[in-house]
C-alpha cells in the first residue's frame, strides 16, 4: 500500500515560516544600514488596514507580512495596552470578536461591563489581561465570509513586534498606528512612572528612530502617520513628536470620545482650521465622503473639498470593506 501524501501549498509553508520562525527581535532592524527601495510619494498611498485582513486574521504578524508582500506602502494598526502596561496591536477593547477567549475556561470569570465611548460594553477586555495571558490567545477572522483556514494559527503581537516587521522589510515600509480608545485605556491602565498611554505610545516610536515632519529626510527613511479619533490625544502628542498626524472622523452619528463633540462640530471650517495646526490630514469614514442609502451611492459631500481648502490631506478609512 502506497503511503498517503499530504500536499501543503507553498504559500502556507512560507507563511508558517515567517510567522513562527522569523526572529522579531532584537530591534531595530538588522538591515537598517542597507539601502532600501524608497517609498513612492508621487501617487496615493496604499495603506494596509489591519494588514491583509481579508485573507489572514487581522493585526497578526502574518497579516502584515502578507500585506507587505502584496505591495502595501504602509501597514496600519491599532494600539491598546494590556493590564501590565504593554502596548499591543489589537482593534477592539474587547477580545470577544477576534480571539478564542470565550472558549478558555480559565478566563471565564474575567468577563466585565465597562463604559466605552459613552456606551456600556460587556465582554473580555484587553485591560484585564497581562501580556503573557494575551499571548496565549489565538486570533481568528472577524467575519464568517472571510477565509477561515488560518483561524487559531496566530497570536496577538506587540507594538514593538509590529515595528520590527516594517523595519525588517526589504524595502521602505511605513507604519500607520492609531492611539486606540485613549480615554478608556488611561482610565484602566496605570504606569508606575506616571506617564499616560499617549506618552508610552510616543516613547516607543522615538525608541526606534521614528521622527521628522512629513516628507523630511528622517520621515522618508522611516515613514509614519500617527492617527486618533481623540483630538486631545493628538494635541498632546504634538508636543512630544513632530511626525505627521491624522485626525480620524467617524460616522455622522458618533461623538468624539474625549471632547463629546458631534460630527458637525468637528467638520466645521472653524474646527478644521483649529485641528489643522496639529495634523497634516483627516481620516474620514468613507460614508461621510460618499454617503450610501438603500444600496445606492448618493452625491458626495463637500468634506474633501473643504479639507483641501484648509491644506489638509484626506485618507479615507475602510475602503476595502
């Protein structure tokens, strides 16, 4: 009887090697002194939102490595903090949607209800787990219509591991991290040195050489956009780092998490003039640019034109959806 042969696609072998065997430390990159192909700045940027998340579970090392392989100019991530103050790459403040935490009996008593952005939310929260505990969880796809074959194969990564992926690429790859839910994080996570979440976020960037205004020599070597939905966080970090920042704008029904302002307030010409002192651009939810109703696209709003009138770039978010 002939032995059976199991065929494994070459891409999966490569993916497993990169995700599990590839050394992520020490930082900065071992190839930092090599000449790398520069970022192309003469065209719109291709920003890989949470990595190649239509194929591989979001915000994992494998998703970011795949996005770079596919040609992304920037890899985008959301930064949160663990119970012990480690900065991690994860989108939700709860672990429910994209990890196996609900199946882990040892964490059954960690389920909580907290206020998040003006609403009560129940689930397993990132801020109630140490980094060591978070590293034991397995990440899965957010949506059932996406490829499920990589569920359970990858773990949550740290901000530093994310940075290493960009720095170790064989060409210049920018990073696009978001200070995620800073009001919530600062309420539940405290650092011994008295610093805030935003301070720790900037400290990590400075540690690995990120600095410089948009299109400066330093920026071109290590491209970076800092993003946040919280205007007070943007103003705060503007005192700490001169890298370009982008003010994110949610749907018209969502108020800012820190200043409790409406969409109409933060998109007024007066406010654009104010926030324009701290940011190079806006990151508006795509439906605020071209609204949709009953499965039809409606006439575009004037937000892009008004942003450009204030010399602000526009980086629409979630176009892949």
